[in-house]
């Protein structure tokens, strides 16, 4: 009542207000100097006075100036004024006129039995609030449209706000309170963007909840107070790029598989040397899978040996892998062997073609490398399928080479293969490796053929080869030069070693002849020996000729003995021991 009393005292001092016409009644009679009416006319904002019977007693100039809103205001205000009169207490109501184009606060004050109604225009304030609300909603809509996940963390890195969509199957309620670091699959390069102390833009992170994984591009800024002091919290938005990353990875793996298969196919087509071809194929597989080593193991005659390698694995490791792959564990789903070794994990796949399994493809990964996924297994299996065909082709080629390089009756090298083996030990046409060549000729063989037949003669030749193998070393070159003539090259042998080999051959031949008493005259062998003591001096042809001459010297000395010859001298140096 303090404001109303002040208005009343002010109005009583102004005569014009006491004499105003009653606008409602349209009468020219002077209004009584009613206190409430004087207050209405003195009010700077729109005002009117409502009598006890609900009739409008007075309206001031601002109220009349409302124009088309005047009648709407009266219709809305009269019931409210009647309620205020009944309650005999001041009240305040919000009034919207003209379909929301004008907003007022209506103050109802009972005075002297009437009700003074004052309208305070809040249209500008209301429009400002509405604009702010629309702006906030627009901002929220923009954030929702421009990102898949928006969030805020506190100083401890816990979510205190997340957008309604949620993430990784968790809704906003489940995410709030969680530490963002607990969802990180691994610390991203550049640090955790959910606790950053400086702005970050599209930092890639992988989040994980159970079996669900998501790749997000995170943009974030630290939260600061009005004075610029950081609170420790962070706000940001995330864009889910999981499907794009998966698609990119699938494309990368497809390209990797294509490169690997192309490299293997090119090696098979373009490399004439099987060993080099398998090395190239092993390198293609090893590089595609990021392996430390890659091996192509071959199987022949029950033995496992290295056909091609990538990364130069130690010999002991190769042997251990060969042994363990034959009885290691197996991934039945993909037909892949998986073996845990000291510092590596080995994966091996059988290289098959139709009903044949000529080898295994193996890769050795660092011990801390993650297990193979489906893409990596696919690369290994497809490479093994290609290599299965290649290994069978190599076996067939080697079989043809053996047929062309070996003697059909005895299985020894033929003359051409012996010359090729000696040529491999040459540089500029001269032998660069010391050794000895033994030249054998069976004595009394022709009478055996004439008297007992060629079948018996073939049996004798095979028996002699068996005896020769028993008296030779694993790496010696054994060859049948034709008929009953044979040769053996001994790598690195000196005179004593060559002499010991010749004596073993004589003893083995004598033992074989003792088992065949039907051979009359008895079978013996004459041996010529040519030594290569100084590398780079002799040609293979000269060595063979020298050994041939020494063999004839042994025959001339009575057969069943050996003689030495030096290739360069072109002369025979007889050994005193003829037996």
C-alpha cells in the first residue's frame, strides 16, 4: 500500500486528475476525486480501475493507447480483478495479448473498495528470453547435427554430461560418473583428449566396452571460469568414424592380400631358380604380415628342410620349427598351426595341392604381437594355397632334372651333371675349391656280361654303387660316366683323405665280390686319383683327364689298385702301394 498511498498523495495535489472525465461511461460530468482513480491516472504505464461490481471506473491515457489490444486486455483483466477484490489482497499475473505479440505483468491492488490494475510491458524482456531459449536450442541442435556424441568431464576426468544418444550401448545415465580413461582401448597418440589442458581437434581414439569398439574423432577445449581460470574440466564433441575405419582397413587388407598374391605369382612366373623363387615368396608373406621371419618348409622322403626364407632366421630356430610344426597345435577352424616359442609365436599352414602336401608356410611373429585376426589368417591361407601349386611344380621340375641328370640304372649323377657340379665350384672356368676326383673302372666286367648276361651285369653294377655309397661321404658327388666307369668328387679332400677313400672303395668292392662267387674271374676295380691342391689352377676337364690317365696306370699296374696323377703336370706319379 506504500506505492498506492504515494500515488494518492501525488494525485490529490493535482487538480486536473480530480476533474478527468470517466472514459468508461463517456459522461462529461466531473469524476469524484476517488483515490484509486487518481492513482490510475497518475500511473505512467497502462492502468485502469475496476469497481466492486466489476465495472471499469477509469482508464488512463497509456491504457487507452493500447489500441486494438485494449479490448483484449479488459476481457482478460476483469475476471482477475474480481478475484483480487474477493481475496482483498494484491496479486500479480502474467498476461499475453495479441497471439503472443505483447507481454505484460498485471499488478492488482485493492484500494478504497476498488481494484487498481497496472500493466507493466515486458514484451522486450520476454522476446529476449525467447530469443535466448531459441538460440540455446539452436546450439543444441547444431551440436547434435554436427557430432555423434557431446560431453563434459570434471577435473577428475569423469563424465558429468553426455548427449542423449550415448555411446557403445551405454546411455547418458550409465556414462555419467564414469572415468573416460577407463573406456580407452589404449592411450592415443598425443594424450587423452578427455583430460586435455589445451584445445585438440579431431584426435583419433578407440573406446571399448566389452566386445564393443568404437573409433572416435574427438575435438575438445578445457573449461574455464569467467575470469579465465581453468576448472580442470573439458568439453567436447566426438564424431564416430568406426565404420569408415573398418572399411578403410578392409580395403587396406584387400590391397595387402592382392600385393602378396601378386608378388608370389610374379615370383613363380619369373624366377627360374626354385630357391630364389621361394625366398621371394617368403619375403612377400613376411612383409605383408609384419613377421620377424617367414619360412617355406619343404617335405621330401620323410624329411623337412628349408625351401625359402625371409629375415635370415638362425639355423637352430629353423630346425626347431621344422620339428615342432610336425606335431604342434592347430587352429582347427582355419587349419593353422599355432606354436608358442621362447621369443616368438609361430603360425604354420600346410601348402596343399589336390591330395599332395609338399610343404608348409610358416611365419614367426614377435612374442608380444597380437594374435592373428581373420584378415591375417586369410593372407596366410591364400598364400599357402598358391605355394602348394608352386611346390608341386618345383617337385615335378626337380624330378625331370633328376631324370636328365642321373643315370637311370644306378641313380647316380651322369657325366653332364658331374661336369655341372664341378662348374659350380669354378670361377673363370677354374676350380676354386680344393678336393680330389676318383675315377673308377671295374675290372673283368665284360666277361660277366658275356657269360652271365646283362641282367647279372646290371645287378653287379648296382651292387658296386651300393658299396660306393657306403664308402663315400654325404656331400660327395657320385657319378656314372658310362658302362662300368664311375667317378667321385671329394670336396676339400687332401692326398691322405683321397687315399683313404680309394682304400675304402677297394675294400668294399672286394667284399661285394666275395658275396658273388659266381663271378669268375673275380670282380676288382682300378682307381685313378687326381688332386686339386691349389685353387684357381685347374679346369674340371683337366682334372677328369688326369684321373682317367691315373686309372689306366692302375690297370697297367695289375688292376685292383689306385694311382695318383697331378692334372697340370700331365704325367702319372705311381703310388708304391698297389693293393
